[in-house]
């Protein structure tokens, strides 16, 4: 019987390998793990993730080892005879209740420490109000008079139409690029005040380690401080189902040096065109901006 | 519990009737309990001091007649945000976006709202304080958010908020954000009347 | 053995109603159980077809087949059909068949109620499936129905809510029936702690159902009044709070997860001892572990919503309580391992499915442990990592256990053996398919792919393609299952009275096939003692 199983298994595995072989030519197979990220918090979160992962691997090795050992050693086909006297053992049961408890306590301590760090919003240097719309983001640099919408960039938007006939692979950063990215300085504690106009959205940039819901009528806080020297472009997406085009409201954050940031803000202010989206008044709080965000 | 003891049919009839009555009583009791929960919650809140609406109101308001004790050594930044709903035409914004305040001192900030809907209407602002743990320490003595506001066509109103940051504000906070979401409530109010 | 056969000789000429009436007016627990199982199977394929629409669209980047709105409807309907239409009715069907047979009762305690609770389901799901054809399309806000998004639905909205109400009533009635049956109709000598674990886990499940289905009904009723009657429970403009819905929903939703998985623990706890030829290790601790899991399931709900912005104390509490669930779950897994230890193991199809359950449910459990770590959950939340996690728990968890149970008891039900070869083929294709389908989704989630999106950036293309290939392998191999069962019932070999020689329990003391009316006279204490767990 086991030979038969082995036969079926090996032929199935062979078929699978054959079917998947052409795929192996692609790149990006290495995208297996969470990014370490570029902020203090994201690194802490990554290390928590890896710690709990290795604990899980250890538990897995033990449990699966035990199972496989039993399945190999105590096969009826190999003449194993059941020892029916083993029905319970209070000692064993206490041991395998207590050991998990100990592991959990070991894990809970660093997790709680990171959590407290995440909740500490003191010494914020820059506050940006982020408003989720169906289906784009609005950024408002508080006290700077810089505010604009950030929506899916046009080429992606054309390509992603149903049966557009366009090749997503030909679009650089397909679905991960916006018309106007959020710009923040490096080495600065940036606090986002998240809210939404219509339905719940969630702001997530994996490289910053965090996501938080943007809820209508509620203001949530999320902060990040990109390490010095980590300038560059970081991408994310809306992470809470928000209707038809939930998959098409990316987030792009451009991290620049402090000097570049100052120059950028000044340029935005003189520009006067910081409301990039159409049909928007210069006044920050005019509701007619909603006309640019049609209901689904 | 089990089928060993035979039950005579007459006895069973009366015991069934008893059970039915008991179950009916239980159902009525459960239904009644649902309504009794409203006052019961108040009682529980009174006893435990959690989530009592009166306490919450007291926490969010402030008695100006009691002389506040300002904390001269501490400065807290308060940010003001205005949000507009996705329907109706309004202007709504704070006149200042940020204030440095001392806990225990009374401050006033003005919001301005302009009705551009082209008709008389009623609006209501829903307040929100971030972070959440600052909410009980942010006390408003006067606020346009307490009641729905009537607006005539094209009316512009300056609406003050008087507030005190409680000196018991946790030391882990140095910044509070007060946000108002402004809703045109004419349809809802009309529906309720 | 001999005395049971003689006790039931009259069953050979029992009078069952014939034709449509037999099913419409069914009060026999076996008929109703069969209807539940067939219903679940149909819905499993409908929900599965929707899953294949999802995976077909996600095979490559770009939108090839469906509009994003329809895609969202598919994810929403897939979840509703699988949870309420496939897994829950399948468990109720198994409970209908097995609980009376296992505790030595002639039928369920409330047979007409039983009929009613089944026949509510076709109406509920007709309402739900009708939404596919109404203006605005089927519900597309996710099965969690979060407002304000769910309030944007078109004409489907009231239909969905009423369908959920009907499903809820059906589940509650079914649960009441199980509780009353187990509490009142056990054979003499069958104490609560002599019951097979399947009855125990179902008893606990039934209490969970009675406790939480009204909560769901309340939550969706509030949505209904928000939508149509101007209330604002969840609308910020009227002073309501959209987050409150999530709290109420998950107060139902987390126990619901255990409603789906607890009976699976029961089935596996029956099968592993049978094919290890050894009694279950730690019977009592299994019962206590199930009960503590059920209790803990009421105080962990907010771990589904760590990103809504909770106070620190709340996050810590829900992190710790969630981690605590790993303890009783661990006890169960260790007990199953210890049951196999020093056994004499053979690998018939039910055992194979139970072993796959053991391995793959453990993987799902471990990723659940990772999800409990709140800071890490800020990364995992609403990503494909979560999708991988709960599918590992529900597909090779709940669904495999259901299949294991069907293979295990089919000989007793139908009197005929299934084809072991095709059964094993079904097993291997399912197990390989399910891993190819869901394992890569861990990678996708960690790399940053959010769930519930119809299209993705090209960096996620490779693993999505693998996942879709797995989906089609898994989906189509389920046709084999239908074939095996059909083939067995039609023309399988005659099964002996004990198809599995070391299976224990009153269900196996009955003749094969189980007579239409079984245990009309309760089994004698000797039979009970022979067939049940003794300490």
C-alpha cells in the first residue's frame, strides 16, 4: 500500500514540476518574506516576525517530526502492534500545556515593548492629514498649505481596464505608481492623521512596517521615521476593501533629504497648483472636492 | 434523562403543559430583560464608573466657575482639523490650524462655516480627538458640536470652541488633534421629524 | 454484536415514505442528514466555482475576465456560500446522521423542527443567489459586511440581510435540536463523559451557535435600519460609529470560526484512534480543551481588527487572549500525536484525510500564532498572508475533516464500500492542490499583496500563477469525490458490519447499512459499555 502511495505521490510531483517548469524562468521568485523596511519600527516588527516565525518552525519541526516518526515507525503494514494501554498521562499533558505558555510569554514581552513604541507619538516633526476617498488618497500637509490628491497613474489605469489588450508587463510599476506621490523628508518623525470621506480605507506601505485604517468620522494616527540615508521611493496600497476600485488606489511615498523637502514645499506653495485633481477649489475644505470622488 | 422509567400519558400531558408555561415565561422574561437592559446599563455604569453618559459628558465639558489650575511648565500642541462630508457644498475650516496651550488654561478657537448649498439647512459637526486616549482629557466648555446648527441660505457663521486640556493629561502625550467632521443633516433631520 | 442484530431485525421491513414526500416532510434524522449533506455539496461546488472565477482572474496581472465590481461580488459570495452554505450545513448533516446513532437515540429530539431548519436553507440561499441578478449586482462589500461600504450596495442589500436572517434561524434551530438530543436522549449508561468526541464537540458548537447567531442577526438588522429607516448605528454623520459594527460582527465572527472547526476536531478524534488501533489519548483533556477553546473564542474578537486604532490596553489584552488559544489547541494536536504513538497505523482514505488535517491545520494554527503578535499583525493584516492562514484552517481543516467523516461513515450509511483507489487519488490530488493553492499565498502576503484585489502589480505575478494552478487542481479533483460517493452508493462492494475493525462507538454496533430507524429500543448497558469511551 505504501509503495502505491509513494508511486502516486512521485508521479504527481513529477507532473507538477513539469507543469511549473516554464514559470521558473521568471524573476521575483525571491519575494518570499516581509521586507525589513526602512524605519526603526519596521525593523523591530521584522525582527518580531522572524522570531515568531522561528518559534513556529521549531514547534513545527517537533510536532511534524513526532507525527512522521509515528507514521513511519508504527505502520501496521510493517507489523506494528498497538499498545492500547496508553490512554492518558497527566504528566505529559501538564508538560505540553506549560511549555506553550512559556513560549507565549517569551514572545509577548518583546511584542508589548514594540507596541508601546508604536503608540508613542511624541516629538512629531511633521503632521500630514491623509484622507481616503473612493478611490484615491488626499494629502494635506498641516500648517504648510500644501495639499493634493494622489491617484493611480494614467498608463496603469488604461492598462487595468477590463480586456484593455494592453500588457501589464510593459507598464513600469504597474498599479504601483501615482500621479503625485507623497513627499516626506528622511530622518523626520512624520505623523499621519488618517481619516476617510466615504468608506473605510487602510493606508499601508510595507517598507514602513505599518498599516492603519482610515475611517470616516474618526481620526487615526500612524507615525514613521525613515532612517537617514534611506531616501527613495516606497510603494504600498489601500489595504481595506473599499469598493469597486479597491485594488487601484496605490500609495507612493517619495523620501527626500531635508533640504530637498524644504525646496519641494516652497515650490508647491508658489506653484499654487497643489490641488492636482480637477474640479477642486483652492480652499482646503470645500466639499465640492467630493464631486471628483464619484460614488460607486 | 433516559428512557428507562416509563411515563404514563396523563402525567406526561400535565408535565408538558407545565414545561410549555415555563418556556413561555422564560421567553417573556428574556424579552423583558432586553428592555430592562437600558436602565440596567445605567446602573452598571453608575456602580463601575465606566462609560456612564453623564460622566462622559462631564469629562468632555468643563465647569468654568471652578478656577482651573494651569500647569505652567507644560506645553501641549493642539491641532485643529476640519473635514467635510462628500455631499453638499460648504466651506468649513478652523481659523488657526495649531495652538500651543498649557494644560488647565481655557482657550478659544473659532471655526468658520459657510452654507453654499443654496438653501436653508441644518448641519451638525461630529468631534473626534486623536489619539483616543486624550479624549477624556480634552474638555470643551462650549462647542457648536453639541447641537445641530441651523444655517440660512448663504449664511456664514463663526463658531467658537472653548476648551481646556486637563492637567492630568498623560505625560506620554505632547500633541492632541481635534477634528470635526461636518455633516449636512437636513435630509436626516427631516426624515426624523 | 449478535444481540444488536437481533434487536433490529424488524428494521428490514420498515415503512419509509416514498417519493417527494419522503424528503419534503422528512422527519427521519438520516433523511434530513442526507439532505443537509447533499445541499452542502451543491453549495460547495457553487462556492468553489466562484473561487475558480477569482483564481482565473488572478492567474495573470491585468483584468481578463471580470469587472472589478463582479470580482468583489465573487469574493463576498464565495465566503458566504462556503461558510453558511457548505461547511455549516455539512456539519449539521453529519450531526443529524451521527449524533442519534452515537448516543443510542432513535432520532433527533425535535424531528419536525429538524425538517424546518433544513428547509429554511434552500430559501435562504435562493434569496442570496438571486442577488446575482438584481440591479447593482450581488453584495460586494466582503462577507464581513463592514459599513459604510456594505451600505452602498444596491438592491441586493435587503435580500442579503434576509438571507442571513434565515440562515441564522436555521442554525439556531439545528443547534437547539442537537443540545436537546444530547442532553435528553442518551442511552442508559451513556454518561456525558462516555460520549464520542464528535458528540462533545458538536454539543459545544451548538452552544456557540445559540450564543452568537443572534448577535449576527442583530448586527445585520442594525445595518438594515441604517440603510432604510434613518437610524445611524454605524453612520458617523448621525453620531454612530462604523467601528462598532466590526466589534459586534467579530463578537459573532470569532466564535463562528470555531463553529466551523470544532466538529472537525471531533471527527478527527474518532478517525485517528480507529486507524491507529488505539484508544484516543487524553479523552478528558480533549473535552476540556474544546470547551476552553470555545470559551476563549468569546474574548478574542478584536484580533480581527487591530488596525482600527484601539487603545494600547485593548491591543495587549486581545494579543494575550489570542495567544492563549494556542494552548488548548496545542493540547489537542499533541493528544492526536500521542494517539498515533505506538499504534498500528494503516492508511485508508479517512485516515489520510485526517492526517492531512493534522499536518495542515497545524500549519494554519502556527500562522495564526504569528497573526496574534500585534505589531507583526500591522503588516499581515488584510494581506494574502491572512487569506493563506484562514484557508489553511478551513480547507484542509474543516473541509478535509468533513470529507474524512464522509469516507469514514459512508459504509455504515450506505452499506457499501467506496473505491479505495479512487478515494486515495482524490486525497492526493486534493492535498497537493490545496498546498500549491494556498502555500504561495503566504509569500504574496508577506511581500505586500493586499487581499480582495482583482488585479495586482507584476511583482506578484509568479506566485499568483502557481496559486491559480493549485486552485484548478484542487477544484476539479473534487469531482472525483462526487464520483467516489456516487459509485459507492450505486455499485460499491457490500460493507461488513464493522468496515473498520477497530472502530468503536454505538454507531458501529448497528448493522450495516444502518437501519432506517436505529436504536428504537435503546442499546443495553452491555452494548453501551462495549461501544463507548470507558475510563
